C-alpha cells in the first residue's frame, strides 16, 4: 500500500514514542520562547485579517477566541497561538505564501472524550491544504492532572469521521509542554490516557470502542419457554443492571439453552470452560457483525464473540459426569478486538458501501474474515497488556485486507488513496457512498497514526486481573444417579513409563490448590511419560484438572493426553500459569492411559513430578 501506513507506528515499543530529535526539539522550543518575547511581526499577525480568505472560520461551529495567523516562508513558519500553543511548519511542508491560523475554540465536541478530557483548551489549527511535510505542535499541559501510570497525549479531531485520534506525544513535565507531529489541520487538545476511573483504567481505545457512551442492553427473556432440563440445578448470573453479561436458560429436549446478551458498549468474547454443542449468534443478514459472529461460531467450540449489545443462543448437551459446573467469562481478547476493528470500519463508512469491482464492504469483510479468522482464533486467548505489539501483529492480516479492499475502490474512482486520507470530503467530489469508503480508509490510516499496537494493549483486559477473573455466568448440574468418587491415586497403575507417575501429591496448578492430586512425570527426552490403568468397565467418568506445578522450570509447555482403549480422547497444552479441565466419559472403557510430554522449554532435575492431574477422580454410578 504505497504512500499509506496502517499499522507501523512511530513508537516501536511501549514507552518509546516517535519524536523529533533532541536538537530539533530544542530548536522548536527556543524559537517559540523567543517569539513569545516579541511583538507580532515578521509575517505573524495578532489576529485574522478581515479580508484574508485563508484565515477562514474554524472547523467547529463555535465562537473563536483571539486568533493568530502567519504566512509560510521558504524556511517555514513559527507561530505562537493563544493560550501558549506553538506551531512549527517546516520549510516545504506548505506552499510559500500559505496562511496558517490558530484560534481557541469554545464549543468543540470534547464531550465525546468523556473522562479522558481534562478541561484543557481546544485550539483550531487551520490552513487551506494539508501539510506535505512535518508540522510540530508544542502544547502546554498540567502534569499535576496526569495520575501515576497514566500518560498525557495530544489528540486531533478528524471532521470526516467525527472522531478524536491521539498523536504520538512526548511529555516534558518540567517544561509543562507536550510535543507531537500532526498529520493535518483541525481541532487539537490533550487528554489523559489510561487514567483510573470507577470502571477501571479509561483509555483512548476504550473511548473509541464505545465504553464511555454508557451503552446498555435489554435482558433476554426466557419466560414462556420450556423449562431447563432436569439435570440442571440452577443458572446463576450477576444480579446487577451493570453486569457484563445478561443470561437466562431454558430447555430444548434434554439440552440446556442459554440466551446471552453483551451488556457493554464494546465487543467481548464469552468464554466457557467446557465446549458447547451449538451456538446461534446473529444471522448472516445482520451485516458484518453477524458475519463475524457466524465465523466465530464455526471456528470456536467454547468462545462466542458478541458485538456491543449483541446476543447469542448457546446450546449444551447433557454432560457425561454426574455433577459439576459450567462457567462463563466475558473477555476482551484478540477475537473481540478483531470484531471491534471490523465493526469500526463499517461504522466509519456509514454502512455497506461499494468498494469497486462490483463488491461491497460487507462482501469484502466476509472475504477478509474468512482469510484471517484461523489466525485470529488461534491467538484468541492472547491478552495484550504484556505483549501489545504481538497482539497487533495477529490482527495485521485482517487490517491490511480491509485496507486493500478500500484502496481498490478509491483508485477505481480516480482518487489517489494516499491523498484521500488527508483531503476534505467536499474537495474529493465523490458520491456519498464512495465517500463512505474514503472515511473508512481514513479510520484505518488514523489507527496507524494512533499507535495501533499500544491501543490494542489498552483495549484488552489481562486475564490475570481481578475483573477478568470474576465468573459472569454459571450453571450447576447433577444427574439423578448416586455416584461414588474414587481418587485416581487410589488405583494402582498396571504400567508406568518414564517415572513413578500415579502417586498422591498435594499440587498447586495455575495458582489454585488441589490437595488430592495424582502426580504426572513429564517426558523431557522426546518420549511421553505416563501410566496405564485397567478399568474393565467399572467407571463412568474421569474428572481432573491438568497442569504443571510451581517447581516446573520457567518456559516449559507440556502436552497432557488421555487415551482410552488405545485411542486418544483429549490433548491439552499446559504451563505453570495455565491449567485445563479434563472430563472423559469412561462408560464401557477397559484401559485408561494418561501421559505428559514436554513440547517447549528446557527441563531441569527434580525429585518430584512437574505435572499433576489435579484432584483427579474416577466416578462410579450405583
């Protein structure tokens, strides 16, 4: 995509922002300080001249305070605007003789920024054409208004998409100045990004995703539908109008049907701790959001992506074991971020607009989602606080595919995409639907300017946080049969491989205690370690939590496998930080084999097994 960057940012890593060189920063600050001590002159006017057509009214329809304007010379222009805003136009960035005006705006749409705004002034920086070179802002700010852990950012208003976008910003708390390079002329102010509010850390990405708009959904209604099947004891959700997920249950023969609704203004994935039998989330005719949810329903067996206010019907078969709990959590993960990206492109376009070649944005989105859904779902469990750049990379294929589709349409209409993202809608002289494609392209462009990888990290909630760990939905069940549970370690293995697996251990797996566990040695030399049991059809189910214990060396990933009568039944990958629930129907099974093998990392030496089958029991019906 020559001329446009949608994913590369000025900041390669968190905390290292794209910024001018030290010499250039000092030069700009020095020029502005010198200018502040001088009276208006040398091409700088104290206000807009009445006959100056280049000093036009600001972008927002509001009253303007005192304005300053100047004329671009061969070596550029330096302006000191009202309330201390500095503008430096480098030579060649604008035509010689072009007027640049700076005014303070009293009625700008800062309410859109919610709690991110800090009662800061809003400036309109105006010129008749977008810059083709570097334009640097130096903006006064109050470091005392920036809490610990937050960051101050310059933001710019895009009148075409009617959204605020952050600029790569350097903060100098001692000088009380923010510095950033702008891509175009419009309204400018500053915000506090990632500041704690009553709902957690508020960030620009969450504002963009609709979190601050207070979107709430209606509860699902299961009244008048068949009762839940007899094996379901109860369905429990958070009894609060502010709950992340609303849910109710009903029956469909011997199946449990959960109706779930996303009660947030941003997309989420509802992740269950056991596979569902079927999911019906929206329909193909619901546009791109419905398409995405359908793709998710096909690709995942325990994850349901939901748009803001979106709903889904999730169906569970009668479990094999006689008692237990189904749990569900609302997550903002890679899949949710992909849904957010796709729906935001649609929203920016204003609907299902044409993109050239006889295709619409909806069809293009279907194609892009089909190409990239496998990689998105493969990384769906990734949350990005620790690896924002990695998360963004997983979504790069989707983002680039959407951008390429939009660029194809824009070029077909005789417009250069690299110019379209900077030009006003009026100057392009395109029909309304074609302008929608340009606006969607502008959104993707500004997303790159706004440091995509960092914003991905801002949007996602790390699964280790208290909020993410709260259960949003649970279902308890118990079959009528009376059951006995026999600890696995009470049954002697008929065969062992690679160590004395099968002994009783008191294990901690992924931070949770399992005092009645069965030890599992991990094969580290290319062969699995494990044990085999002779059951002779005596048991109905195996229930356990598979994981690695705290003394396992850092970086070890192991595969733990359950086989019955010589056939694999389930394989889970575990680490010290992640464990996996295992529930296997053993009805009629004669032999049970459990193995563990290292697939990543380097083993050390240990007198006790790295792995464990947490609180493993064999169930017997009587």
